[in-house]
C-alpha cells in the first residue's frame, strides 16, 4: 500500500493505492550526520553542517574547526581559509605524523579528534592542543533516512546500515516487492545506479530469478560477518570504494549488460591518486590523456552503433 497526498493538500486528504512493487530511490544526501562532542551543550559558538555551506564570506576573520577528512572537508576548509583567521581540521583519519600546520598554507592546521568543548569557547583535541573557536563545521556525511517507509521493523537503519539487504538492494523477507537504489557511497554513482536499476527491472519482470529468501539472508549475514572480521565499522556497510567495480560487474552479469570499461576503472583510481598528491590542483591537472582517448573512442563506437 502506498499512501500519498498532494503537497497543497490537507493532512486528511490522503490517497491509498496498491502496487506490485516499490523501489526506494530517495537519495541519502539530505539528512546530516552531526558529530557527538562532549560539552557541546554549553559551548557558545555556532555549528553548521556542510549541507548548508554555500560561500566562505560568513567565516571572515573567524576561527573555524572543520570536522572530517573527505571531499567536503577538503574543499570547504581550503575555500574558507581564504577569508578565515584560522582553520583547524580534525579527523580520526589524520595520523600523528601528519598533525600540525598543513603544508602550503599559513592558516590551516591538522588535529586529531575533538576530545571536548567548553563554555569559554575552547575546543580541546586528543593530541593535547586546543583553540578558542567561533564555528564548528561538520563535514561528517549524511544519515540514511526513510520516514515514509513502514516495514514493521523488517528493514531498519542501525548505525547507518540499512538492512538486512541482499547486495545493498533487496531485503530478503520482502524481495522482490521492495528494493533500494543508490545506497552505496564512495562510488561512481550513476553507472552503479543504472546497473542496480537493470537488475531490479529484470527481477520484477520475471526474467532474472533471485535466490531463495534463506539463501539471500545467508549471503547477507556472511557479508556483515566479513565486515566485522575485517574491523570495518557498521556505518561503513555501504561504502564500496575500490570494491565498487567488482560489485558493478556482478550486477552487469546478472542483467546481461556490458561490464565496466577498464579505462573507466583506471580513470577513477588515477583521479584518487591525483587528489591525494596535489589536492589544490587535481581538478586542473591530469596525466591520463591516454584514458581520455580510450573513453572518446568508446563513445564514438557507441554513438555509431546507436545510429545504425
């Protein structure tokens, strides 16, 4: 049952319709994750999440603590450093040897995780340093959020793991009638979404069979156990990164689609290496012209085939 109402309608004007299947594709970049910080209830400064960041001007002449070390933290910290008095980046992934002033910048420092904050404005880090900050900027990602979905507890979100899900898509107890597209992160998103969509379409059409509910649950539990054995936190369940192309190719094989091109895989890893080696210029400089040429050739062949 799908219950809906028009945006301009009243709470009581709700329509109910029955469908054979529901595919959840609501994205996961709208519900911010906020870091839990001891003492934050008495700390007098401002807090903002990267979701609400637009321009650096509001941070002019301020001391800003940025929590995070992924793309948003990298980009925003460098952006606001042009106007801020000081920028202090704190992250669990910053190693002890990398602490201190960031090379090439006069007003950016790297710290370990925040230990606590205090009512006098101080932010104390686990490395023993502290600053009086005006703003804490959370570049801490997002939470999976499905306020519209009622499954009687069959599907839940636990420490940002949506589960149980077979291959990040089907809940075994509700398959194939409920599925999810787009949960994996740190991926090349749109090709992955397309592979998932083709698999789901094939399953719903009856062309592609699913394993039994018991087999899907066994596979899912084994996957969760492998993450735990590898020391990977539950919140990273849907983080694929280097494993994404094996996953993409598995989906492609299921739906009878072409596998991911080798140039696309190499380009992804080359971009990552470039970002790590020259974070200031990685968008403007590259050394993978051969991969770009291969991509152009592939696109031309595809265009020619489609026009025939």
